[in-house]
């Protein structure tokens, strides 16, 4: 289906809003097409993203659907949309608002120490007429529980400015200075604004359904949200370099995908946006993947955001392990273990991509790379803080023991293939990372016996990989029984398994660049060479392309690294965001959006280029 005939906006055209408890996607026409209340992984209240009848909330000029310009307020996750109509100009501001913490959060209770600012549990939208006189329209049509339950509306009070929507055990309040009318499952309002006039609307799921009292209050909440994001970003260490702005947007996006009550980070805001157009590769990414920990910690510490890094590490320390002491590959943002997958067969899916999934069936897969991700994170955090908290040492021991026991076994690999288990090289590689980092942590603890034991196992894994995981042409292979390529072997460069001067590392980087790419963008693997248990072709993976930038930097190919980075920056969404994949043929984003992994890998790639540029300056 072409974008000109599809009723679904392109994935990359959505704006992302966040209050660090939940997030919203706003289409170009001003419609909120995705919002789950009160948390990222709750059932959707507005789900038009996955079915054009699953709930939406539009606020904008009547009869005009194509905006003139859209942009974030610089340094924030607050959106502005400029509208030019035949009768004038409008400016809309949209925000999931943040404000000074006033009381204990009963909507989404915290397990981490509360910060000074927290979510208001409000979506606030303001409009101002800049020129002329024109009609503004509000249409709020929620559909609770992923589109299954239409709202029952009740007008509150006698002035027609407030109405409550109820369904599936939930209630939220719509408040506005416009007059509300109820038509079926929708609350509607229309009002003519003249130059200088302002109006607002807000949704509240806060304690007592507290809402802005008037347009000035609404504007003050948006101003406080702007202040929150700018104050937060000011804490980040972001060098003065041409890559500064993409790093800033990535940092704001990653913070926006952080669940403040527990410190967890969701992999993406959405579920079931397709990796293959119209296909079945549709997954729920509103959970925390343990393998993301190391990339998250690298990015946060690079940016000097040590508070967020510690919050995330404490979340990991609180997780309930498996019976063998190992961690699952993913958890709920509240730490829950059971993420049983189901399908919503009543939803059409984005552009017909079905099934729509809720939950993720891979949560109990065996993926042996998870131990390395945890231990690399612990070493990063310990080196940065110069302190290994007592409560984290048992985690070091349990993950090292699990990696020691599991590294010889086949697994599903980093990409969660739903085919038969294999001896994936990247899993063995992360087993080496686990024992290498554990040995270094034991040295920090002055435990020479454990350090020696773990170092010996790391050396054994390394020798096994170099014996069985390298093809006859000297390239790291996907798994021990194939010569197929896999982009995850680029991690050998990123985690220091092989130095950049090693011929096997250089050959692996070159092979992936030349043979596992489409127009320069990197595939995870070729689906016709890999038994992943699924049908259909998928797009290039953006994280893999950013990994290639980093790997090229490691092997000293800075010119090629910079060229690829420039190409990747050119395909960012109009608002600087990245989904999971990029379909080269049609030059469009695919997969869940925005994708934390893509932005984390961007920060790492950018930091390597910046470091190289600074070293070059020093040597002039």
C-alpha cells in the first residue's frame, strides 16, 4: 500500500511526547494516535496507530489537515505545530506535562527515590491565533483496552467545559475553555479564535482528575515542562561539535523512554509497528531488555547523566532472577517477569500488518548474551562511581556463575530467533564479556582467587570462538554451523574482544559493510540464510548501521565511519527520531517508534567520531 493511499501516516511523521511515565504519538494532522494510560505498557486509550477506529484525539484548525511546520521547542519533548489556513495562522503546543513534585504519586507509585519534578498525569494542548480569525476543532474519541471499549461520556458541572470518559475500568477527564458536546463515543468542540485569542484542552488521569483551571494555568504547565526538559538537558555533557544536536535529541528521546517510578527504560513506545510491511514481524517493545543495559549505561555515563544510570542499575538489582540466578532477557517496567504474549485479532494493524501483539513471547527464551550485558553494565557503573555497592556483588557472582554454566550451550541469539537454538557467535562473545568483566570486578574487590578463575574461563571462551566462530576467509560467522554473516558480530569491536588492528576484525567489518548492506545500510542478517521462524523480508536495522559506524572507527576507518554517520543523520525523521528499521527501497522507517536502541547506538557512534576529531585537533 503506498503512502499516498494509506490512511496511516508514515511512522517517521509522528511526534513523540513523554512525561517519563507514558508517551504519546501525535500525527501531522494534530491527532493523538497512540497513548496508553497511565503507563507505557498499559492498554491503549488512543490506538489509531494500529487501527483507524481504535481511538484518537485531534486538536487543530477545522477542515485543514496538513500543517505548515512542526518542531520541538528546542531542548525539550514539547511540540509546536504551526498552521496556515485560508483565514489565518495558528500555533499549537502539545505536552505531557511535568511539574514540581507536590505529593506522593498514587497513579504510578515510585520504587525509586522521587525526584524534584514528576509527571502531572496530564496531556495539555494550547492554541493561539497569530493572524486572522479561524475555527478550532476538538474531537476526542477514546477507545479503551486497545480499541475494544468505546467511551461513555458524562458532562461534569453545568458550564459544558468538562467531561469524563469512562471505559474498561478507567476514567479520564477532558477539560477545555471551549464548549463541549457529546456525539456518540466522542466529545467535540468548535470555537472561532481571532488574532491574539488563546484556547486550551487537557486530559487528566491524575489523582482526583485534577486539571488546568484556565488557559493561563494550561500555559504555565507547558512552560514548567519546557523548564524541566531544559534543566535536565543542561546536566548532560554534550560537546560543542556538529553532532551535538542529534546527540541532544537522542538523549531527550532516551530520557523520554525512561519509566521514572522504577528507573526502567522501554525499548520503544509502541507495539506491533511492522518490521516487514504488511507482514507478521510485529512485536511489543514496551518492556525492558536486559541487553539494553550496557548500551544505556554507556550512553548515560558518556553524557554525564549519572543519576539516571544509577536508577537503572538499581532497577536491575531489584529484579527477580530465574531459579539458576540468571536474569530473564526482558522484564516489565515494574519488574514483573510474566510477559505472556497474546494477539488482538480485532485490530487491523498498521497498514494491515497483523497480528497485533500484546506481551512478548520471547521473555522466557534462552539468550546467553544477557549475562555479559549485565556484567559490562556493572563494570561501567563501578568504574564511573568508583564504588561497587554491596547489594550488587551477589549479582556479579550469580551472573558470572550463569555465564560459566551456559556459554557452551546453544541459544536463540541476540535477535531472539524463533527457530532452533544455535551456537551464535555473538552469544559466545557476550559470554566472554561476562567473564572478562567479572574478573575485572573481582580485581576491584581484591578477590584474586575469583579473578583468576573467571579470567581462565574468559580465555577458554575466547579460544573457542576463534577456533569455531571464524570462517575460512577469516570472518566472524553468525553461528558455528554456517558461514552466513550477522551484524551482531560487530560487537567484537565494540566490546574489545579483538583489537582494531586484528585482521579478523577488519575483515569482519569489511564483509558486513560490503555484503550485509543495502545501499550502505546494514541488515541484521539475510532472512533467506537464517532460520528465525518467520516469513518475509525485513528492513535494514538502524542499530546495526550505527554499530558499523562505531566498528569502522575502531578499525581506524574514520573517513568511512563519518560518511556512514552523515547518511544515517540524513534519514532521521523530520523531528530527529529513529524507528527500529529503515526500508531502503521506499526510504521509510519501519518497526516500533521511537526506538531506544537506535538512539543509544547513535550516541555511541557519535561519541567515537567526536573523540577522533578531538584527538586529531590535539595532534595538529
